[in-house]
C-alpha cells in the first residue's frame, strides 16, 4: 500500500497539471478535488460560490476531500484553500506525503491574469495583485506545514515533477 501524494498551494501554481504528470510518471491514478466537486454537483465552483456562498463550498470541499483521502496509491491535487482547513490538513499530514508548490506572487499574478473577465476563480473575482498578495501572506505559514516545499519560480513543469520524484524516490 502506497501513501497518497498530495499537492497543495495557491491558485494558479499548477497543482492539477503537475499532479497529472506525476501520476503518469508513477503509473498511478490522478484525482483533482475541484473537478470531483464540479462533477458531483453538476455545476462549476464559480456557480457554487455565486449560488450558495463560500461556507457552503468549504463544507463540500471538506466532505469531498476527506472522502478522497480514504483512498491509497493516488496523486491528489487539492483546491487552493483545502489545506487551510485543519481537519483536512491533519488527515493529509497523518496519512499522505504532501508537497507545497510555492511561487512568487508576481509570478502567480501573471499566470492568473486577474483582469481577464473569464476568471473562473470566485475568490479572485474583481481582485488585484494586492488581494492576491494578502491571500498568499495569510496562507503561506499554513502551506509551509506540508512535508516538502517546492520553489516553482522559474522552473518548467517537467523540472517540478523531477524535483518531486527525486524527493519521493529518496524517502
Ligand atoms: C480556492 C482555490 C480553487 C478552488 C476555489 C477556492 C482557494 O482551486 O478550490 O476557487 O481558496 O484558493 P485551485 O487552487 O485549483 O484554483
């Protein structure tokens, strides 16, 4: 039985992309919690926030994430706020190998393209660089509780995957 590998970190850092690549390399299943929530609810995260609010979403996120964490042998991309929840975090820390994909806010800001009207991330709707910086600064101490921090600044996705695999294979 192999422990799950968990990716956490800010919106836009590439958790889902990296998790998918890792899963291919390790020949394991990849699960994206946000995708599963959208599948289960038959609607988008954005719509869930609009219709039912953030607290409702956080409850769904907690329920779905804890359900997924019962599995073994999988690679999981968490939603950006999931690790902030103490119950989810404690479960992850007790049972999985976790990686914080970290990236400078200036870089995240470029990738998230906040002025784009098609922004799918409800927390960033009509928000700017300073808002993103605030979220990052509030969360970074908590993300830092993950087992490993990967500084993704200036790294290509293949290099990020290699770093994670290198850590994992030397455990
Ligand atoms: C959130 C991140 C999103 C999604 C929701 C809230 C957050 O996931 O769960 O919009 O609080 O950081 P991604 O990190 O995959 O964008």
